[in-house]
C-alpha cells in the first residue's frame, strides 16, 4: 500500500537513526517499527499479578505490646541523655 505520512521531527530523527543502524531501507525500517509497536499493543500483559504475602513479625523477646508507651518513654529519656552528654 502506498500512502503519504507526515512524521514529527523527533520521530523522523529516531527512525532515521534506526534505519542507518540496521542498514535498512526507509520502508523496511518503518514497517519493522510499526510491526513491533502493533505487536506490543496486541500482546497480553506478561507481568504476574502482584500478591501481598503477609508476614507476622511479632515483637522482639522481652517487649510487652501492652506497654509500648513505657518503651517509648525509655527511648526518649535515652535520647535526651545522649544529647545532653554531647559537646
């Protein structure tokens, strides 16, 4: 089929580089690039679905989840003490 096609400058430049790299005619380059693009549109999504696998981390031994506020208080005191010692 013969047709007239107007290409944007950036597309024409990329197609020209593609053509020269492959030592192909302009017609061969256009047909190859169009086939690749159309094949990609027809191809089904190849990525597997994302699945979240839950992980039960739990707390470190000796940490009581009912007393997390006390642990936070201790950590804040430790930080304050460390800051007051630094010059």
